C-alpha cells in the first residue's frame, strides 16, 4: 500500500506541473453554441502553443471534482443560459455539486478561472448562468483571470462580437500569469494561423449493391428508425443520447390555414396521427419534429461537393472517447440519407470556422483571400453582413466560392447539424386519441438584400399534403407548462400562437366537465392583430364560452381578446387584463395558477408588469410587495411562462 501511495503522489505531482502549463476548458451547451465557442478558444490557444483540454461539464465528474477542480491552475468556463435563465442540462449535476456548503471559501484558492457566457439580452435573465457561476467560483476562493465575458445573441455579430475582444484580453492576462503557457507568443496573425487540425471524423466508403432507400413516403418505419439512430450516433458520437430514437412517427392528416388568406400572416392548424406506437403526452407538453429537407437543394449540394449519392458510408470519430462502439455506428448508411437526416444544408448559416476551413481548400487566390479575411477578427463584421444577416445557407456559400473543394469529412463536421424543432402541443390526447395537433405560424421574411427566407420546419410542414404518407420523426417531452389539475383555477395569457397550449387546456377541461369531474374556471386573455385576419380558433373559444362552460362568466372565468391593430392605438392582452383586474385578482386569491405563452419579445415581461399592477391595486399593497407576491407565486409553481422566438 505505501508503495502504491508513493506512485500516486508522483503522478499527481507530474499532473500538477502539467496543469500549470495547460488550459482546461469546460463547457455547458444546450444547442451546441457553447461547444463552438469552447472549441474556438481551444484552437486559438493551441495556435499560440498552449496545450488545452476541452470537456463538457457532464464529463467532468462532479463526484471527483472535489480534488480535480482545485488542482487545475487555469480553467475557462463557457456556459450557455437557456430558456428563462435556466442551466443547460449537462451542467445541472455540476452546479448542484458546486453549491455544497462543505466546499468552503478556500476551495479554489489555487485556481485562476474565467467565465464566458452565451445568452440573449432579449430575455429577462440575460446570461444568468454565467453570472451565477462567476459569483460562485469567486465565493469558493477562485480568482478571475479576467472580468467575465457576456456573449449576446442580439449583438450584430452574435456572441462572437464579444468573444473576439474578450479572447484577446484573456491571452494577454494569461501571458502575464504564466508566459510559459504561450511559447509562440500571444499575438499570432491570421497568416500565421495556417494550422489545420485533422477533421474529427473519418469516413469509410463501402461498395454496396443495395438499392437506394425508398423515399420518405414509402420507407418502412423500422428501417427509417434505424437510419435515424445510426446517423445521429455517427455524427454526435457520445453526445447522441438515447433520445436519438424517435418516440414515434407521425403522419399529417390535416393542414388548415386558420388565418385569412393573403392577410400577411400564415398560421396553420396541423393534425397528425401516430403511424407507429401510440401517442402519449399531457396538455402543455412539447413535440419535437425532425424536418425533411428540400430534395432539389440536396441534389445541388451533392453535385456541388462531387459526392456519389448512391454510396454507403461509415462515419467514425477519430477521438475514440467520442465514438460509440455499440453496433449501431458500424452499420453502413446511404450517403444521401445521412445528409438528409443530419446536415442542415439549405437553412442554417455556417459558422465562422467553416470559412476558415474553406480557405484551406480554395484553389483560386481571390477566393482564398476573401475567405481568410472573413475568418479573421477584422473581417468579422463583413462576414456577419454576408453570412448571418443574409441567412446565407451552406449550399449558397459553397456556390459563391466554386474553387473550394472541401473533403466530405470536413463538411460532416462543419455543416450545421439538422435540428429538430419544438412546438407547443395544441390538443389533448384524451379528446383526440392517438392524435397531436399543432398551431404553427409559418415563418418567412426578406433579408436586407431582398432575398426571401423561410423557416425550415414550419414551411416544410406547410408544404406537406395530408394525402401523402410522409413519416415524420417525433419526440414528446415536457415544456415549461405543467398540465394543471381540473380543480385548479387558471388564468391564461396567450397572444398569437401562444394560444396553442391553451386550446389543449380548454378542450381537456371541457371533457372533464362532460364526465362530471369537478372543474374550476378558466380566464383566458387572447390577442391578435385583427378580428378579421388572425383571430385563431374564434369558434372554438366562442363554443367554450357559452353559458356554464369552462370559459364562461357564470363559472367565474371568461374569454377576452385584444385586437392590436383594429384601432389607432395598440391594444394588447395586458390592457385587457387591467380592464378585468377585479376578476384576475378574484381568481388569484382563490389560488389560481398563471400560464403565459407566446412570442418571446417583450410580451412576457409586459404581462408580468400588468400582474404586478393588478396585485398592488386590487390587493391594496405596495408595488414591491406585489412583486414579492408574484415571485412567491412563481416559486410555488403557480406562474409558468413558455416563450419562443
Ligand atoms: P402587434 O403585432 O400589433 O404589435 C400576436 O402576435 C399579438 O401579440 C399581436 O397582436 C401583437 O401585436 C401582440 N403583441 C406584440 N407585442 C406585444 C407585447 N409586448 N405584449 C403583448 N402583446 C404583444
């Protein structure tokens, strides 16, 4: 035993030395942006000769962090804030660990740390996770190398607008701490940065005589499910959780326009039926849908990249730690289907590193120069104008730089992954067995250069014909709106498509009532632009507002609608709430729960302010007391907000 002990000590001393000359980068991501930022930091550090280790916070085992984190000399945290100030899932265990009292005020006294946050200043709890992490690390004795950086989605260049200058200061400060970290100096110019790491994945091409799989309309569900699981685990390796297998496949059975044709808004009511296993969800839940891709765009991409659509491939991660040896990833998959299921070629804009890698593979000098400029800090704003602002797609970018011949390994790594999109469910499965309904605004807009753009998933759904059998992979999960008990009085605020979850609430409660289950009233504030154009589900609300029904005045509830553009001044849901303040207060004092849903601009905070006014006035208390009261309501699980962009 003593001998083993000594060996351990020697090893840890060795690690200790290593750790003073390397950076540990820990990230927590929900959508992958924080990983991008962490990798960018890592690349820039390595180019300056500084060894780095990049780990997701969930790979950084909290059970062992008691010893590991304090033994690190330099740690950079890159963390996203999600939803309403929430911690990314992968960070939850670490955060709980970090909050333990027993860690003490000197726990991190030997560690220098820096925090970079990714957030959106459009949300109330802007970069909340980065701020609380920074504070906690300091409370535990850690010393910040540099003031925390706060990346903002609202910045014209996104989070990178802050990351670039922050990173330059970080290198300078770290150099002061320990010049040995940067054997190549801290000021590396773009032309010196011509160091390309090998791509993270390796692709094996197989001669296969299998016929190309059927179209999504014909494919059998078992093969389709296998293809989804295989392609996701090939692309994401360890990061692909057991979630890659869809909960079920849906078939669209109804595609109805519910706004007035030609009114400038295109809102649809979609109904789906399960093709595979039965559907199971509660009202207020969310369904995620993996969108199909445009066949012409796929063909153009395959042609542009000189790929053979018939070939079969196996994608493996070079880093064995990322690779899942589970028999799923060794199954060859058709190349075209792999692209279709994993690579967003015709909707998302590529990130900056894509341009940098393109510059390596450009054979025309002028293209190479332009790409290098785009990838440099000086070119950041021009790249933003060209790329993000115009929502240039991967396909368009590749077509703009025809001399670039990027190997498929790089494309697999760098084309933004095709993401499933989440929608609030607008039905009750008790009322529509084996069905799920959605209320979707079809997103489209024009860029500054007058190019027409549309949301990938919503416009794909709108293009589907219910007479065709297209299999739609779907995952169900909880959102921010828990299903209420029938006996709970409700105050619902849902302008626009924010009414979606509440259609489910109302129809389910009506069903309960018809079964003689005791139910409490619902007070619903709806808002839209014009009575004639986008008064969604007008007849449905009218039906349930009839005498004695769930939304009726007699029952203590009500349905109020704000038409924002039917008169010179804007009238919003919060105006209607103030008009009905006595009723709102009455229900609140009877223990009602509040649910707010809809677009994430200013609506949720304006609505909260209206509640604060109402509680102060009707309750006869100060505004501060009203604010505290509503905070308690939220803490007690009775104030819920589901907001979307
Ligand atoms: P507007 O487009 O006329 O400004 C659904 O989108 C409805 O929500 C529209 O009537 C829209 O009005 C309204 N809306 C926009 N901003 C809002 C806010 N801050 N609070 C409440 N409703 C808002």
